[in-house]
C-alpha cells in the first residue's frame, strides 16, 4: 500500500507478515475495539457511525448509520455482508477479504451488536476461493478466541457468523438479489418498494446489507470516534476510501486515500505512477463500468461523492480505469455493453432486450460493418432503457443494472463520436 | 453420483447453520461439485431430497449460476478475463493464445479432459491484468510464456497444492467445536436469542430519520416483469413477518444512483 496524506484505515495492516491470522491481528491491536464497543450501549455505536458520516462503499454511497436507523422494529434482525464484488475493474473487497479477514469479522460483530442481530451472513463471491478459506479460518479462530459466538467476551451478547459462498452472477451484488441468492434461489432482484431490506429482507425480516469495506471501517471508528473519521475528507465524503486503479497506468492497484482531499490526477499520477509509455489520458472511468466517463479536463476533480455526482457521474464502486490516447473507445464501450448484456437477469424487458440490441449494434460498428443510422438507433434503444439518458438515470426497471447500460455507450458517443464515424465510414478501427 | 456419506454429513451440518434449510442449497451444490467435478443429475436429486425440494427447483437454481456446471468439465477450468481492465492490457490476446495452445474455443474441453477454457467477466484481480483463474486460483500479469509454463505445471501436477481439482472451493471447514456441542448448540443459541427478542424489542433505537422523501415513482409504466426466464415469485414472507404496509414507508435509497 502506498502512503497517503492521511494514514490508511482499512488497509493499515496490509503487508504485515500473515496479516490474516489471529496472532498478527491481536499483535496489532485487533479486537480491542470490539471489547470497547460491547461496553457501550448499542445506540451509542450507531451514533458514532452517524457522526462519522461513513458512506456505504458498495456503490450507492448511502450513510451507514442512517441505514441502521431505518430498520423496521421487529425481530429477528439479520446482518448481511456484501462481499460479492463483481463490478468490472473493482478489486478492493477481494483484497480486504484475503488480507484482513479479522478486521471484517470485528466490524461485523460490532455492527451486529449495534443493530441487535443474532446472526450475520458474509456473502463472499463464489470465485474468491482463497478469500473464503482465509475468512473461514479467521472465523474459526475468532470463535475460539471468544470474539464471535455465545456470550462474546463475556458481555452477554451472542452472535453467529456464517461465511456463505456465491456461485457466479454479477447481479447477486444487488442487495435484494443477494438476499434471494442467500435464500437458495436464483438471484432475481426484488421490487422496491416494498422489498427494502431494512423492512423486508432476509426471510422477510428486517435486514441490514452493508459492503465489506464499509464494515471494515467500524473497528477504527469505535477506537477513534466518529468525529475523528469525519475530520478526514470534506462535506459528506468523510474518511478514507480504497480506490481500485486499473488500465493504462504504470502502477495499477488499490490505494486508500483521504476522500475529497485527493484528486483523480493525484491518484493516477502520484500513486499510479502516471500513464504508461509516457502517453496521455484520453478518458477515464471514475466509478466502475456503470459510471459515465470523464475526459482529461476532469483530472483535477476531487474524489468527492457529491462533486463527482454533480459533474454527471459517480464514484460508484471506487474503480478508476484509465484509457490512454491509443485506446479504441468503440471497443471499450462495446466490451462494457457485452458485460451488461451477459449479466442482465432478464426480468425486465428494457434491460434484457435492450442490452442485447445495443451489444449487437456496437459489435457491428466495432467490426467495421456499422451504418450511420446505427448511432441514432443506439440512442433510441438506450433511451428506452433509461428515459432521458440523464444523470442520475431514470429507472423503469426493477434494479439499476438496466439504467447503467447507457453509461459506456453514451460516454463514447458524446465524447468520441468521430471515432464511431471513422469505424463506420472506413470500416476499420483507426487504432488497428 | 449421489453424495457420499461424508458429504451427506457436511450437507447436514450446513443445513443446521441456516434458519431455513434452502439457504444451504448453493453451499451444498458446491460440495456436490467438489465430489464429482460437476453437478450430475443423481447429485442434484440427492441434494433435493436432503433439502425437501424438487429436482426442478434445484436444477432451476443451479442453472442460474455461472460457477455451477450441469455438464462435465475438465479437471482444470481455465477462466480468462477479457473485461475492461484486461481488455486494455491484452486480455483478448491472451485468450487467443490460450485457444491456439489448447486447441479449443471458450466453452470447449480438451479431448484428454484436462482443460476447459472459459472467457469470463471481471474476476476482481484487475490490478494484475491480464489475469486468469484456474479452478478459481488466481494468476496475474500473465504473458503467453507464463501461460505455457502454467499449463505444463498443471499437467505435471506441480501445482497440485495450490490448484485443487475443479469444484474444490473452500478447503477450510467451519469449526464445529467452536460452539460447545457443535452446530446444534449454535441453533440452540439462536433460538435463545430469538426468544429473548420475542419478549423484548431489539435494541435498535437510533434517531429516526427525518421523514424521508419517498423515492420518485418510476416514470410511465410499472416495472416490466417478464418471467420467461424462470420462476419469479414474490419474496417468501412468513406470516409472522408480514409487514409490507410498514415497509412501503421505509426509505432506503440503497441503490438509487445519485
Ligand atoms: C447491479 C448491481 C450490482 C451491485 N454489486 C455490488 C457488489 O458487488 N458489492 C457491493 O457491496 N454492492 C453492490 N451493489 C450495491 C448493493 O446493492 C448495496 O447498495 C450495497 O451492498 C450496500 O452496502 P453499502 O451501503 O455498505 O455500500 C450493487 C448494486 C447493483 C444495482
Ligand atoms: S434491470 Fe436488468 S438486471 Fe435488474 S432486475 Fe431488471 S432485468 Fe434484472
Ligand atoms: S477486468 Fe479483468 S480482472 Fe477485472
């Protein structure tokens, strides 16, 4: 991990020898926050998290403390941890699970105590074999240590934590699809309302769904107080956050930096070592495949959820992909479109049919067999999926996978229309 | 093949962990796939019996997920990512090289049953693009030469420890002694906690959110639901927990992009 102006929080133990073992965790201050938390009334923990203004790190950026406060007052309550990370170019939870599983477990038990959950399920993307092994091994150790299970550290609080494997489906990262999957069914998103997890979640019970990175922040927040977290960053974007940097940079990787005080340029040039082979940034994707792209003129924008939102895109899953001046934008947009087409669960017509259509048209253009009318056709079909093609998108589908489909193609069309036309007119790609 | 005695026991242990047996379905299917390398009809039928489901329900769920195979696969499932970060770093060139070397297209298996090749979506190792996984063990920054070496090592068995046969996912079992008395004790504890809750409301009393704005109604028509790709049922909702009316007032903009 690279040093940031603010010391890292969730990745602070990465790189220590065997950081994933209980011994290493305890040697480095592990599970002291949990002891402290169990001596506090549960409401006080929620209050600290509200003060910290910790925003969800899974993609939607909703305040964690507020989410906990919205639980329908009924029992039982469940905690579900979203470790399904599959948004293209996002690879931070994968790293957190493999390198510091105890930190997540500590965060999970703190959260379960705060919301009064007796059982928590950590849904780990099926493909993450090593992460599942490390997490299960850590959990076994945590039980033996008394940090999970019956009467945690003699406090009278009891919680069972389960590592649950997924089986390969992007859509299961969507929280209601994840719940369906956890119930042993196909991962079909549920209609909201009424199926907001806080009201009707797992087995119909009120449920908190939080991302792995979100919960991994809790031990630090309990240790240092919500105000210390809120002192980092600016506005609503508090604390530090992991950004997954990929694409044409010299040093791709995960970098935990202070939010709002760091810019895209800092991340790409300082941390990422700049664009490879001395080339220039042609465009970059600021928040995962679902987000609208930015050009080099936006490099000095702050990594601030609201600033990026106002500029017409999102920080989303914290995945930044850099494309250099030799990149074929038609091909890049096509590949992202192919992804959505493949991962659409098929419940909603505009998403299922629309994604198939635009993928075919994009492929045709990319292969040099496109027609000029295809550009209008693309816009027309996309407008049917997310009417108005605005940001944030209008939603006519059950979940936001559908409305995310236009981002890549519309970015390409708005920023690089010429390149589409060259493909069409010359029947070939200018970049070979 | 039906599950062997040891795997039946593992399945029973899993069922005991969850509040509802069906939640154990996917974990048990992974066990079946570990046993045979893929999901045979006999295994799915057996899993259905263990969970009190129909074979159709088991198959219907299994077929939704990319990692679960209802057809035979090679001993080594080679999954090459071509999504955006890998595309920018030669993912397609690597895939092409793999096709030529193995002599199969994505989805195909080599005649000796050693390798099945797949083109996959992002596998969350994009910092090391182009990357691939073999039986879900990850390899990053893979050059063509690396790929050839890897195939050799897989063939010779040099990587047997790091890359177990296809279907073997998590080799670390839940420690059943962690709860005094094993899993049944875990259940007992859960029931004890649930009983306590039934008596007194749970300690959730953080400040109520200021009356939240209801999310904007979808413009135009209601969500178009098409069910030709399988059963879509309203989420199961036990009678004791029916609260749709209250739910409608709860705002959780969880996923509304902002
Ligand atoms: C199509 C789709 C895929 C998603 N994938 C993930 C994911 O892989 N991991 C994740 O944490 N959240 C994902 N989300 C967001 C979750 O629905 C949910 O907002 C999040 O898990 C809540 O946790 P947080 O508030 O801590 O971020 C996805 C949402 C959608 C619509
Ligand atoms: S928008 Fe797409 S992925 Fe989401 S529920 Fe509808 S069809 Fe499924
Ligand atoms: S894009 Fe290939 S691993 Fe993420």
